[in-house]
C-alpha cells in the first residue's frame, strides 16, 4: 500500500497524541474517500442529459407555436404592456 505524508502543526499533533486510541490513518483514509466520492458525484452531475434537453426543446417549440410564433421576449413585453394599461 502506498504511503503519503502530511504536515500538521504541533498543537494539532499534541491533541491527536492525547487521543492515541483513535486510528488516525483510518480516519484520514475515510475522509479522502468521502471527498473523492463527492467530487465524482459532482462530475457526474455535470454531464448533459440529452433526453431532458430534447424534451425542453419540444416544449419550447410548442410554446412558440401556441403564441403565434412570437419570441418569449415579445410575449413578456405584451403582458407587461397590458398590465400597465389596466
């Protein structure tokens, strides 16, 4: 098994020595594994979901057709103008 070294200040080392019954190597190993798992989940979450992208595209096109081929900006402007006239 490979070995890594870390540096800690003397105050922290003293506290660790006071708790000598704790397997610090195991604690550090577990924490490293946790961080790696979290980072891998983040990377996985950044992958593009092409199915959702396609569904959103279809919905966007349906919206476009339902409102007479106007852009969302034009529709929002119309709604705002109507509210100001009330």
